[in-house]
């Protein structure tokens, strides 16, 4: 499980790396053909879409500084206010998956964010 701390009012993006295991071999997920990502945060009904907020969710296809499997979340710019852990669902879209593919679901608790006020 990954718990990412988001410092509101600070420029501290979070980078998470996602993996897949096929036939016992674990590799980073390949996001090079991904055209869009959507994150839904639990307990807040907050949905962040890279189509409408391209600077909040970034990956290798739209930011050449990231490696395969990495996603950068700049939620400090999202305006989410919470003092509790929030599970996240990450869905990736590409030409072969127009309805999106669930990379991680909030109920799995594999990706959680804690939003902290810094002031």
C-alpha cells in the first residue's frame, strides 16, 4: 500500500509507481499510449480528470521527465481539503480502452492520500 501525503499550500507533488506481474515477472506498467487519466478520491466525491486538469495528473506520455509506470499527482493544486486518509481509484484511457482501465481501486487501499494543511 502506498500512502502519499499531500501538503496543501506547498509545491510537493507525489510520484507513485505502478507495476504489473505476468507469469511471475513484475514490470512497471507502460503508460506510453495513455491519453487520459482520471482519479476519484473516496469520501469526497472528488474526481480529477487530466483532460480538464492536465497539470494535476502527469505520466510518461504527457511528461517526458517521468519513467515507465510513474504517475505524478500534484493534488496540492486541486483544492481538496481533508484531514483524513482518502482512498483513490486511478483509471487510464488509451485507444484500445476507450472506457478506461482501472489501475488501482479505492477499495483495495493500495493508493491512499492524506491531505495536510501547512498553514
